[in-house]
């Protein structure tokens, strides 16, 4: 696939496209209500095809409270994974909020999601704790790994 992608803020009219992305590419779908709520109360960016801004291939949603921001979900269409799209979106989140004075970035990830863990660690996130048996799985439960990244703004 030789598509060129661009990142733009998500808007309310993206809800159906995000719901479809969530349903087809999220192993633990949020559903329409949580997707719509995220668009209302969180910071949201999508990556879409440059030639067709309605074709969403990825979504990142994050919360912000004063000088902290927490990644709530980053989701990439299963047909375009392994192309650096998640990395671009996460970097965009970090860069955008760093410019706004955010000092600390937080996230949690399933311990089985090794691709995400490698990405976050490559971007400088540090493991700071675990929530044991936090997530339900098909065969039981698994822990959540808690990560943090202190931005240059926060070190001063």
C-alpha cells in the first residue's frame, strides 16, 4: 500500500468511522458510546489518507489534567499495521502537548501487547509499576504495565 497519510484532529463527524475502526481492529472494542464520549471529553487525533480525509486508518485519544496527559487508546487499522503509524501518532501526541507545557505523559498497556511495549520504550517511556490481574482475557486475567515519560518541560 503506497498511501500517504496525514494526522488531523478528530471531529464529531468521525464517530462512525472510529466506531468501525474500533469494531474491526480493536481486540477489545470500546463500542459507540465510549468512542463518542472520547470525542467529547478527550484530545483526539486521527491518521487518514491524504487523498481521502474520511478514510481513517488510526486513532489516538488521550486525557489531559493540568500538566499531565494520559494515553487512553491508540488504534491502528489491522490492514496497515507495522508501518510506523502508531509511532507517528504517539509522537504527535507527545510533541503537541509538550509545546503546551505538559510535563508528564502516562499510559498503561496489557503485558501481552509486546509490540506496543517495544514502541513505548523506544520513545523513552519507563515502566513504573504494574496492576496485577487488571485486564480480563479469554483465559483469565493479565496485568497492566504502567509507563511514564517526563518531558523536557517537566525536568526544569
